[in-house]
C-alpha cells in the first residue's frame, strides 16, 4: 500500500488505465484500488477520448476507486471532489464510489475512516 495525496492518487488511476504517465513514459505499477480523500483529479478536463482502446477501457472499468469529500472543506472545495468522481465515471471508470460528508472539512473523522475500512475490506476481499 502506498499513501499519497488524493490528487496524486486519482491521477495515478488514469496513468494505470492508460499504461503510461502524461509524458508518455510507461506506468510500471499494477494498482488494486485507489483512495482519494478531500482531493481532486488534476487531468479531469483532458481525459476525454484518451480511454478508447479496449485494454485501456478494461483497466479503467476494473479499478475500484473511492473518493470521500467533506462539504465544509475550506482547502479543496467539495465541488472539485464531486466533479472529479463524475469525470472518472463518465470516462469509463465503472467502480467509482463517491462519499460526501456534510460537516467534514479538510481532515478525517472516525465515521469516514470506518466507512473507508469497510469499503477496503469488501473491495479487496479481506473478510
């Protein structure tokens, strides 16, 4: 498991699907799941049309992603997390879960961590 910021994590999902970084270098990591907490997808506006090849579509469609975001986030606005999730879904990432939290700012709370642990346990078959 590698812990990185949400923007890096969500961008990694697109690199994994494409099989390469934005600069064209091969993406060497095989990802099992992606977690984005209180963040955004940097390349959301440029994804359109890039995920057309069958192998790319399959990688995108099979990668589980969870994005959690608080509506009271004063660092990364809630709408950025919400739009990032929508961009992933509309570009072929079929296993995207978006979890909004009404009073959450740019931090975590026990409820979010509990729900994240439940999602991870289920998604990775750790039961």
